[in-house]
C-alpha cells in the first residue's frame, strides 16, 4: 500500500509566464526555486510543495495541447494551506495586489473542517487558501 505524505508539486500550463510568476511570488509568497528556460519551466516553492509553471509556447508546454482558458481547463482548483489564517489580513493583502477573494467559508480539507477563501490567478486558475481546522473567521 502507498503511504502518501502530501502534495509534492502541481503543474500549471500558462500563457503569460511573467504575470503568473509575479502573482505567485508577490501575491501568494512563493519563491522561485529553479528555472529551466531551455525546456520552459519555472519551479516555485510553496512551503513543502512546488508549483511548476510551464509556458504553453515552450518545449514542455507545446506537448500539452490547448492553452488554458474557459474551454481548456486542466483542473478545477488547488489548495494551499495557510497558517496563521487571519481572514482580514489575507483579504487586505490580496486587495493590496488588486486581487479579490471569495467569501470566507468553512470547508473540509486534509486536516478537517476549517476556514478557506477562494481566489483566481491572472489566467483564471482557482486557488483555495485553507486555514487550520477550527471556526471560520
């Protein structure tokens, strides 16, 4: 039997690599861990996990089919665990970057029921910011 430990990485096929890199670094606090420009790959550190950005017009991106969009989605959403989770602080931070988050609601995740906020990146990928188990703020 496999014994899974958590999310290792996810890969997003992107149209505008610079805008997406800025969003994930400046708004969500990721850091650029590694770039492989020859194959078209930027790997961003998100806690213990990685978010890989692959431009659709790069070597890797051309292998994946249509570009992301309303008719070319590769996933529904992904969730990033946030702690501490202070909804007001998170909203203020997002607003400072021109990003609007959805309502804070209690949702079930890997650690149980807890607060979360949905938002979208510049190319429409939906991200859930999830707090620890407990009451919604």
